[in-house]
C-alpha cells in the first residue's frame, strides 16, 4: 500500500483493489454510466438489469433526490454541515458540488471503507478546502464521530445533516440498522437531519413484492447481506425524528409520474428527510 502527501498536507492512501468480486460502489457507478468497474461488476449489473431494466433511471432519481434534499436543507434549514456516509464513487453532482452552488462555505465530509472509493474520493478533494474524505466503517458511529478528519472539519456541537443513501440495506439485521442511525443522531444536537433512501420490499404477496424479491435475489449473488425492508421496517429507522413533507414515500411518489408502473422500479426505493427535535 503506497502513501503520499496530498495538497494541504492531507495524507493520501492508494489501497489495493479486489477485482475478483463485485463491488457495490462500482456496480452502482456502472449502472449510472460510470467507467470504474471490472468484469465481475459488469456480470452482476447485467443480472440486475434482466430483472429491472429501469434500474439506471431509478439510481439517477436517487441522485436527483439527494441534490434536492441538500439544496432544501441549505436554503430552508440553514444547515451548512453534511456527513455523507457510504458515499460511493464520485459521480455527477456530488454532495459537495451541490452544496457549494448554494453556499460555498458549506462543509461536507464523505465517509467510506471501500478502497476504490477512497482512492477516487481523496483525489477528487485534494485541493478542496471545504470538503473532506474520511476512511471508516459507517456501522460504528462512535468511531466515525471521533475520526479526526470529521472532528476537524465539522463542529459536532452544531446541526449536521447525516446522509445515508442506499447504504443500510447492506446491514442484514434491522435492529442493528436502527442502532446505527440512532448512534449518529443521538450524538448530534437538535436541528440535525437524517436524509435516507432504502430499497423496499413489501413482502405482502403482491406483484410489487415479487418484483422487489427478484431484484434482491440478483443482488445477493454478489452481496450476501443485502436486505430490502418493508415500509414499516424502514419507518423504524426514523424513530424519534420528525419527518418532513412528503414523508416516507417511494421515489415514484416523491415525484409522482402518470406513467409509473405499480410494480415498477420507481417504487423500489423509499426516501425520507427528517429533523431531530
């Protein structure tokens, strides 16, 4: 593992990359049209597309949702600190770029534990004075919030927007997922926010449930812990928080479309924005 010094004295890591197994960040990036992927990633992506050919459009909608939420928090809630957990590979309209358009002084810290993401994220932010990249495991909130990069960049005594977009489905146990969310929000002051998207499977025998199960099973070919949750299970991730309009709804309902299919991919992801009272 090679180390070098980035601009501003921030230490950079060039980690090893496993090309033999699919990688969730690379598959996600591939479905968004990215080029940082390998054959094993392409094989899994093709399996997913056979079940849900709308997946690229759905992931684009997830990115659009994130952009809308970040802008909303900056304009309406005056939040200027963002912690983007499990951020994934840099793509178009990254969180710090969205924030900078509204408030150039907004602070953004990304966190990931994936070697490919770390390498690209550190390179992207080498010259940025308001955005930072921390290496860590999002499932350990105490360690993350004690990370010197995060404590140095963010004032944790002031409101922080915690972003968890399409990450908690990699935590199989719902109780553990709730504890992870609570670990961050409990440690942050009133006026902090949670912005979360999560794959949904109603598991009610409906055609929508069959569709979600098909996608879930394909993803498990590469990521055994992947767990879609019911709407009620996802709602428990927001316990103790005040959901903002339009509440916890699917991306298809966040931006209603007259052409959306009742079993289509537009209902596969639920999204919610909530405030800590």
